[in-house]
């Protein structure tokens, strides 16, 4: 089979031939049909001291199962998070990190919707968004952000604001249901909001929160939040990590997954794919993510 690898910090990425892996206990061997390209993986290629296995979100067909697997069998369509070599024709998934792809949805739909949507949905739930409240979504054109904008509207937000890095992304974010769109470089971000769903970090986020506001960080590019700014406004900062939900609260993970697919089939949430690349063009896919050029999800299709 083919897989993508690199040998030194920062790349380059290259395609190599490798043996098809064998699924171990509790594992599924999946023939990959779609692979999501994410900013965390792109960052690790640039920043990790040693080369990493390029894993992440994928969807495809189960072709073999390891000992102890009970929920899936060969021929099932699944999506999930791969912690090994996922940029490949075949990859291994832990059964606990896999979920079925329902009829009427394709592999690309699953990769664009499930993992990113679960993060967006979980971040909004952690923010305790109440109907009528206002929400600011940073990285609003990203794979997670563009779903968070739609889910905030679906959950009854009274005002949804998207923050983007370039003016060309504003129309896209508004088309998803945002009332306003601001750029990080703007002098003012408008009226403070009740909730911030953040993947960017930075010093402007605390002033963006109204009194008693909640900021949920699901990813971060750095920046500092001053404790005094939180104190005087009774503001909260909450960290969110989907892996902890998947491992510690599987029933909640499953509830959110069902909700996402329901909204997808009802047409209430629309995952957008910015571009599809063949496996051999993984480096181009990384460049799109690294340059923040994407409007929605970037996907590899072996």
C-alpha cells in the first residue's frame, strides 16, 4: 500500500510503499476513502522534534477486525480518529474511536462532519450557550469553525459573529449564518459577546467577552489571558478536548454524534469541503491549511 511520511522536522512529505498493517486486539483495519487534514497535524510536522506518524480523521470501509472487536465487521463503513499512520491506503482504528457512517452519507461527508462537528458541538456545550445569547467563533472559516457557526445558530444563538484572518472569508462565513464577520486586525470587535469558541488565542479575546462571559478554548495559537480581566468581569475560561470526552464519557460522545448526523440529514448543518487532494499531493493540502487559505475542510482521497 501507499502511505505518506517524512524524515525530518518540517518535511518534505513523500509517498512510500509499505506493507498493509494487521489489526491488533480491539482494532479495525480500514480501507481509507477520505482523510481529513487538520491544523494540529500540520503544526506537528513543522514543530515536533522528531517525525510523527501522520494520523487524524479518516473514513472508509472495514476490511478486517482484530480480536475482541464486537461492534463492527468487514464491509461496514466507519469514520474515526487514527493515532498511527492515517495518510495511507489502509489504516488501523481503535474500535473505541470509530463510529458508523449512516446510509445517505459519503466518506468525505463523514470526515468533514464528524470529528470537526463533535469538537464544535462540544465546545458550544461547554460554553453553556443559552438561547438568545451571542457567540464569537474564531477561525470561523476553518474545518471546526464553519460548523461551529452553523451549530451556534441551530442551538438558538441570538447573534453569531465570525472572526477570520482575511476579508475574502467574510462572505463565506456569513453564508453559513453569521450575523457579523470581523478580522483579527480590526481595531474594534464590536459589542462584547456572551460566549467565545476559540481556536486562535491572543490578547483580544478577554475584552471580547461580556460580563459573566465564557471562553472555550479547543485549540490555541498562543497568547495570554490576564487573570485580572477575568476577575473584574466574572468571566470564565474553559479548556475543551474531545479525546477526554471520547474516552471518559462515551455516552455523551455518542449522543453528540447522533445529533450531528440528524442535523446533517435534516439539512440544518452543511459541512463544506474546500478542496480534495490525491494522497500523493498531501504536501499541497498541508500548504493550504498552513496558509489559512481554506474555507471549510481539506480532504485527502486515496
